[in-house]
C-alpha cells in the first residue's frame, strides 16, 4: 500500500463531521483528535520509503556486501563521536581529537559533525544511536495513550446526555401531529416533543440521569489531560536521551553562530558503524562504514513540531482548567456571565429572571449539564426547556410572605 493510500485510510476515520452528541469541549478534542492524528501521520511518515528512499545507506569497503552492512547497521545501532570546542586543557591531554572541534566544521575542514577516525582500540567516547528503530512504535503508542482519556470519559459519562437528547435533533420542526421522516432523519410529532422535553425537565429536577459526580468526573478527565501532556514530554525526553527538553529553545537560538546545532547532535544525518567478522586466519577484521541516515531528516521535523505542539497543548489545557474554575465560581453569582455563556446556544436573549432563577437554584453539575444540553439540541428547544425549568423552580420555591409567616409562627411556638 502506498503512503497516499495509507493517508486516505486515516482520513476516512478522522472526518470532520458534526457529532451526534457532544460531551466535551474543543480543548478535550485537541487531545484525542488533533494530537492522535498528528502521531498517526508521524508514525506513517517514518515508515515510508516512497519519499525519503532507504532509511539508511552505508558506505563501506568491499569486504562486506552493501545490503548486509545496511541491514546490520540499521538493526543494531550506529554511533557518532561527540564534538566539543577545543580548549587549552583538552589540547594538553590529547592531540587526536581535532575532528571533534565544531570550529573545524564551520571552517569547512570537517566533513560531518561527529564523524571521524575511530579505531578498534580507540578510547574516545562515542554516542550510540539506536532510537530510530523504535520511533514508529513509540509514536503509535503515544497516539493510543492520548485517546485513552477520551475513552475513560465516555465510560464515566455512560451515554446519559445521548439518552436524553435522542430524538430532539429536529424537534424545532415538530409542527405536525405525526412523526415525519426526512431522508435518514425523523422529525418527532408535537406530542413526542413535549414528552421528551418533560422527560428532560424531570431528569434535571430529580437528577435521575445526571448526578452530582458528573461534573467532577469531567473535571477529573480534564486535569488528567493536563497531567498527560507532562507525562508525554517526560516519555519523549527519556526516549531522546534527555535532549527533548531543550530542543525547541536551542533550535531558535542556534543557526547564527555555528553550523553545529542541536539537531545535528540528536538527529545526525551521517553516522558511523563498525562490522566485525573473522578473517581467513581466524583473526577479527574491522570493517568501518559511514552511514547516511535519511530517516533522521523526517525524525527531526517530527520531534521539532511535537516540541511546539506540546507547549501549545499544555497552554490550552491550562487555560481550559482556568475557564472551568471561572465557571465554577461565577455560574450562580453573575447574571451577565450566564447570559454570555448561553448567548451562542439560545436564540434571542434569555429573560434575566429565568437566568437568575435557574442559576441560583442549581449546583455546578446541574449548570454544567444545562450547558452541554444546549450544545446538543436546537436553540429553540433548549430555550423552551430553560424557561420551563425556571417556571417550575419558581413554583416550588416558597414565597417570601410564606417564609416570613413561618418564621413568625416559630417565634410564638
């Protein structure tokens, strides 16, 4: 299957189509939709040979066949000799590490950073690179991890909102006494509409389907999303041998003073590989190879993008929690805040008396349920439900005169 055909298969499963019901917000969707898609596309890119060619191609002597050397170096590991800027202290200790000097690369006297003479008994330190074998598996595993919180919230929510709003998708057009079918959708009759609306009101007032822990579970999953971003940064940094934390910062700082940057160190394009075999007399022969790592051209782009994406995702998740805290504080205290929140989901302006009546008599779970209810049904239907709730709550609330009389009666008792 070609790469484009594979992308087509992903596209079919990630169509941007309206959901039948909504139980989360756009910040939550960034985790289980946008981020999962990024990781899946990235894992396919590092597996593709259609555009980057062979993942590794090694140049060696004729003692080892080329395909054997390529396979050996890819499935074992390659290495580079870490480079340093020359100092008087280093020069006083050894004279055999000039190929490590970054200034030589800038002057054009070094072919590739980290590539230089390295013999069988050399004591110079080396840095092995074996992570590229695991990149597609790690990326795919991270995509699954980002989807887990969505599955957890669906399990905790239990389809309660879907059960309540089912059948009200086209309820605003319920003008006939009988149910009408339009293509694949059904417009309920007026009686069914009233029955469903009454069911939602009763469910809200008696908390049959939405209990007090509903909002706590949602907030828990949103906090989990924020912590999960931090966990993924830790995983990626460990996978890249501690180089991911500083990747984005050094990319923005590098490039002006030296040709050697953080990408050359973490994702070297040219590496070394050593193949040992027994010669005709039984002695060990060393076959040195210089390998071109075409795969690292893709890897560096992926992990650079992921560094900035994780920053963006962390900021959005933090702002989402701040918004949740703000709604927790203001949902029952500010009429203006409620009018602003429900302005986009209800046509016209809600009566301030209705907003005040409902918001002051609701706990946070009830208020949050109303907010998500407004996302899942037509605005006219939601307005009818909201006004009906205000009237029922007002009827059930004791009048001020009754409260005064009861208090006076208690004094005489």
